[in-house]
C-alpha cells in the first residue's frame, strides 16, 4: 500500500490536514472575509426561507419564493438609502459632537467623579479620536468601494445559489462520486458541521440583536433621546456581539443620556441595559440558543478578545460561532442534534 493510500485510509489524519489547509486558505484570503461571511449569511437565511415555504407548498420552485423577497429587499434598501442614510450620517456626526462638547464642559470638570474620566479621555486624546472616527464613519458609509461592493456581490451570489438550490445540490453530489471523493466527502463533512453550528448560532444571535434593538429603541423614544436612528443602528451592531455587546453599548448611551437629562437619565439607561441583559440572559439565550451554545462567561470574553485580534471587527461577531464550530469538530460540545429543538423554540417564541 502506497503512502497516499495509507493517508486516504487514515480518516482522522486526512481530515485534520484538510482542516489546516482550509484554515490557511481562508487566512490568505482574509481580505475577502466580509464577502464570504455576507454571502454565507444571506444564503443561509434565504435557503431557510425557501425550505419553510416548501414544507407548505412542496411543488413551488425556489426562484418563485426568493425572487419576490429579494425584489422587496432591494426596494426597501433603495428607500432606506435615499431617506435614512443621510439622517444616519448627520445624527452620528451630531452625536459625536455633543459627546465632545459634554466631556469638555465645566459641569464635567466640577464633578470629581467625572473629572477622573475627563483626565483619562484627555490622556488618550479623545478629541482627535472623535474627529477621526467621524471621518471614518462617513467615508465608510458613503464609499461605494468595499462595503457596497461586498454587499452587492454577496446579495447576487446568494440569490443565484438559492434560486437554483436543487441544481446546486445535485451538482455538488457529483463530486462525491469523483476520483477524489474522499476529499469532497471530508469537505462536505466540515460544511455540514459549519452550517449546523455557525449558521444556527448566527441566526439566533441575529434574532437576539433584533429584540435588543427593538426594546432599546422603544425606551429611547420614551426618553426623547436625540439621534434615535444612529443610536439604534449602533445598538443593533453591538448586539451582534454575544454577551459583551449589550454591556459595551452602555458607555456611549450613558454619555448621551447624561448630556440630555443628567444623572437621572444615566440611571434610566443603566436600568434599561440591566433589564435587557437579564431578558437576553434568562429568556432570549435559553429560547434561541437552548443548552447547545451555552458557554461560560470567561470563555466568551476570551474568545472575543482573541478573535478580535485575529479577525478585527468581524471577529467580535463570528468569534463565538467559530469557537463553537471547533468544539463540535473536536466532539467537545456538539449542537447539531439540538438544531430541531432550536427551530421549535424559535417558532414558539415568535
């Protein structure tokens, strides 16, 4: 038996080598990470929608399900870009400006507790950082480059895949009967694990982010806070970060609240964050995640810190799903068998 044949026969070794190769390829193509993740997210959600509709209407073709949905999304995007993106940019700039004026005010300097924060912000040169941040946010949102290109391409790829999902599956199965069937069967194994872990966790976290943002926005409307659109967008993005996102959002929200209504408004914001955090911890996570993704808080924060260092901002969003994926691969913490339970709990919750 040749060395190659021995390698193919050793399933554990070949899968380990293949996993290292896949990780290396993705690392070399890390500049395209946004496109990969957006394409996967759009495709995963759209395929789930098609499967849900086909359970009630088995004969309907995927293209008749997904085409109207994508047309509606495109229409909504055009409406939002035309009407709300300018407001978002304007409100974000005003929010940063009001924060800058607040921390430079005499009221802050006369308060011994806030003065400590002021001195620290002076040391890190927050004034300059705010100006740089405003410029970056405006440039990033208005640029037709990276973000626009990635979203458009990912959107198109997900549409083409989902509209021909049956043909794609049939075409993919041909590789399992090829001369290198062992390679593609291992890739299929990892792909199935990836969808069962990463996809479910990401979907659940997206639902949690929507609920958190809705509750926060309602509270901010009652408090008559300025820049609701910008604050809501910030809360939604931060809510995609498991556990830590809700806590991180407390800092900018507290500054804005203090500049509007003083310490009373800060107390309101803290109470709101505590209530939302309790809802997320004791209701949303058990309902959406079940026991399949519960991780100790220590591991959660360590994974977020390491993934942010390795993958940048995206690491904060996908760090936990990737960590759970590797736990599933190692057989430490599998969530694949709990997928059906997740669907049932999600339906009951909604």
